[in-house]
C-alpha cells in the first residue's frame, strides 16, 4: 500500500469505520504479515510511550509516574493487545459472531497503528499547547471506542453495535485480573 492509500484508509477509519473495516477485511494479509504488523505496532507504541514520558512536562508539584524498563513496557503492550484480540474473538463468538482470529487481529492491529499516530499528535499538542492535551486524549479515546465498536460489529457480522458494546464490556470485565497481574505493583 502506498502512503496516500494508508492516509485515505486512516481518514476512512475515522469518518466511516464500518466501511474501513470491510476494506481491511478484504485485504487478507498472511499470518506472517499480520504477526509482523502486530509486533511493529507494539514497538511503535512503546517508542511513542517513551517519547511521551520523556518530552511531556509534569506540572510542578505533581509526581511523575515512575518509568519502567522498556522491555517490560513492550511485553505489557503486546500482552494487552493480544488479550484484546483473543477476548474480542471469543466473546464475540459466544454472542453469535463469526469472525476469525485473522479478522479481529487485522482490525485491532490497524487500530493500534492509528492509536500510535494519535499518541504522536497528542505529544505534539502537549509540547505546543499543553492545556489542550487532556481534551485531545479524551477525544482520541472516544473516537477509538467508536471505531472499535464498528470494527467488532463488522468482523463478527453482528448487525448490531449493541452486541459489539457487550463484547467490549465483557472483555474489559475479564481483563481486570489479567491487567492487574501485568502491573509492576500488582498482586503477583
């Protein structure tokens, strides 16, 4: 894909996520390409997180979050992304969906790339206009949730955003113990 095609697909993802999902699902990349894209997304996300930690100023008087080793951050990012893919697949199938692992992985990895781009834009906004950072982060979260709802709906062929919402909610409920285990200060 050309850069222009990727930009067009990114814009389509934000403006019409269902159409973008259908377009992504017709690509059918091989497993090797999917796993390579998965790990590239994880590494880019990790680099973006490090950039945010290093470049965003913490207001005076606030405590900065302790930084963690890069490898641990990459491992957490990979684990959470893989958990999301598997949870969206299994819970979606439990609710009557028909997606394959590759379908869900394709859509979630693409979304991860878009989230990395949004994080980089957030970083630029934080450096130029720090007071807008929180608003942009909140807007990014809402848009990401909106896209995820449509992606799950298209992958599982639900025909109902409400079912997609339940997939996300049930995945989140089941994720809490898993995420707590991955936290450095978690109960393990």
